[in-house]
């Protein structure tokens, strides 16, 4: 919730790449899964939030190694944050920053655009609603 509030106030623009299979995993039970999908839809309509779905059809891709956050700034050098099971690394060396930039470029090229991604999330939400009504 704090992250959402910060996102609203800060003027940040964020792009999130989410693998299509992640949208199908009912983590926390079916009710929680439905709320997660609806939350993605609410976030996707914000002008400073871009959600891009990486389709299952592309198979293995460069972004599968480990989640990371790439931060770029107007006045500062970029940094990459990689979270592991027991630690967090902040990467600042130029070669690594460039490599993560290539990962982001590849994800951008292989993912659905923002409109297609919203449509896919919406169709999943509709399917969940229909299943709920049928039960």
C-alpha cells in the first residue's frame, strides 16, 4: 500500500514486465488471485504505470533468470536492484547496467504492448468473473 501511495505522489513512471503464466497462478487462493488480477487492471489505467505481458508463446526468454528492478534517473547514474532469497544487491558498474538494459530492451521487444496487455488482463478478469457466477 505504501508503494502504491509513493507511486501516486512521486511522478515516477514505471514499467512492469509480467510473464503471462504468472497471471494464471492462484497464489493465496482463488479470491486473492481474482483481487490480484483486478488490482493489475486498476493499476494499468494509470498514466504513469505501464504493464507489459510477456507471452507464454515466446518460450524461454532473457528475463527468466531472476527478478530485478532497473532504476533510471534524470540527474543520477542508473542502478539495478536484484533481490535474492537472503540479500539484496545494488549493481552500479557500467557493464552490468548495460547488460540489464539489454534485458529490458529484449523484454520490451518480445512483450505485448500496453493496450494488448490490458486486454489480456481484462479477459482473464472477465473469465474469472464468469467462473465465479457459474459456481
